[in-house]
């Protein structure tokens, strides 16, 4: 199960056709995995009782932002550019993070 459908991802990336579907799917899975890891939550999204619930819009937006970064920046090294973390992603995800104090 995914948070974002392939069609939603392609609309966000403004991609038409099927040529990049495999690449977009791979990057979408990576973006969703990064969000789940950051939040210390599993996908599908569940409530305290373990029942599946809709994913909050800010979490979906964070997945799309990360997907956009992965899709736009496909190379491992960029010369002459300062790269910083996307603070919007952190801002969107912080209210949904589960903290474990074990």
C-alpha cells in the first residue's frame, strides 16, 4: 500500500505518458519509506488501535516534496551548488512523529 498513487505522483511531477513509471515508482517508494522512517510510523497509516486511517495532508505533501527532490536531482554529486535540507518537509512532518523513549 502506498500513501501517494502513481497518478498523483505524476501529476505532481508534471509527467505525461508511461516512460518514467518505473523510475517514478522507485523514487515514490523511497520517499514514502523516508517519511515513514522519519516519523517512526508504518505504512499504511494506522491509529492507536491499529485501524487504518487516512494519511494527513501534510504527510502526503512531504512525500511529494521528497519525491520532487529525488526526481529532479538524479545525480549523486552536483558541483558548485550548496544543498540544504528541505525545512518544509521537517515542518510538515514534525507534528506526526512518534517518539519512542525506550
